[in-house]
């Protein structure tokens, strides 16, 4: 069993859990954590076992131990299974990253109607994430040796509170805004033992971003002051900062990783 009093020398978390780490941003977070010297990482996935194994292989190549756990976060039994597995396998968990989220923009789900997409987002990204994080916090607070500060990080969306036109904005906006609000409230409940922060990505080139060209490609670049799409690695670096003791005086915050919002952006359709 790992020694609970042992932490990496530079304050970087030894043991972390990343939900939704079988692809995209979650995978980049796991890899960045391993690159920074993490010792043991729990790679959570839902249906993409091959992707999770690829993440685990990349993490192991960087010298960290990788554990896999499958769980559908829309079901209560699976959430309990994930939390129990994480705490029994890792024992001490320094950072927990709530990254998992339903992809309703690509694949089969892209053809669903608005309500079905919204229901899935609510079930996984919102209710699943909130219920899961409550279980994690209960475990953390019940651990007799909960002396060290733990860090929980949520993934929001930069346009959730800013507002974006169209169905994507009307679906992701309320769901991610609620996640970000929950994180702020949770931070008030669990300080000073647990720090809670949100990373709110902007236009990040993952599955959907890789498929689009034309208007959306131009828009993603022009809405960022940096003039480019964000990468999963850009997001991962902010998550890693919030998970480490370098950010020990940071809680209840939202860090937007969007290259800076370009106020001079003008929509091509004049909207
Ligand atoms: N990409 C962007 O531009 C962007 C912008 C703002 C916020 N975000 C947020 O960032 C997070 C990661 O996004 P991404 O672009 O990296 O997406 P992604 O590549 O589709 O990854 C999503 C992850 O969530 C998992 N997941 C999906 N449904 C699940 C369920 N029912 N139960 C448990 N896990 C489930 C997936 O697991 P399986 O594949 O194994 O099923 C996958 O590991 C999401 O919360 C997303 O909303 C993304």
C-alpha cells in the first residue's frame, strides 16, 4: 500500500484520477501529469477501452503507473464503482479531474434531436459529475489522514456564461454554466481541506474541431486573441497547474483557456 504521507518533492501530485481520459482533453491531462512526474494515475473511460489503453500506454512510457476503470457516469452504481476503485487502488488521491463529458457533436449522437442531446448532457456532464464529485469529497473528508490539501478540477466552457447562438450554445451553455456554478459553491463548502477550481476551455481542436473547416475554422481562430485553435495540451497545462501545490492559494476560480476572448471579433453573418 502506498505511504499516504509521501508526496512528490516539487509539490506535484503523486496520485490523480482523470475522468474521460480515453481521448481528447482527458488523455492530454493524463499525459501531462505523467510528464510532470505523477506516480499513479487512474484512467477512467466509458465505452472506448482501446482509447483508454492507448492513454495508459503513453502514461507508462513516461514512467507512471496507469490503472484503468470503466464507468458510465450517468448511472449511480457505476459512479460508486469508480470512486471505490479509485480510493482502494490509489488510497491517497491528490487530484481528481472531472473531465468526462458526452460528445453530442460527432458520431451517432450528432443526429439526435435537441432534447435527447440535452438530456444526455444533463445526465452525464451535470448530474453525473455533481453526484460523482460529492462521493469523492465524502471519501476525502472521511479519510483520517486528510491533512494535506486535495484538489478537484472541473471542466467548464468559456462561452457558457458569455453566450453563444444556436443549438450548441443552448445545450452546452446551461449545462456547463451549472457545472461551473456548482464548482464555485463546492469550493465554499470544502475549504480549506479541498481546493475546487474550473478550467473553461474555448475552441479546442478535438474530435469536432478536427472535422470542421470553413466558417467554424475561421471563427475559432478569430475569436481567440492568439489567432489559433487551442489544443488539448493547452488545457492540460492549466489543469496540471491547478492540481499541483503551485496553486495552493487558488480555489473557487475559473481559468479560461481560450487564447483570450477577442472582443473585436465580428460574425460573418452580421449577428
Ligand atoms: N473540445 C472542446 O472544444 C471543449 C470545449 C469546452 C469544454 N469541453 C469539455 O471538455 C471535456 C473533454 O472534452 P473532449 O473534447 O476531450 O471530448 P472527448 O474526446 O469526446 O472525451 C470525452 C470523454 O468523456 C467520456 N464520456 C462520455 N460519455 C460518458 C459517460 N456516459 N460516462 C462516463 N464518461 C463518459 C468519454 O469516454 P468514452 O469515449 O470512453 O466513452 C471520453 O473519455 C468535456 O467535458 C467537454 O464538454 C471541450
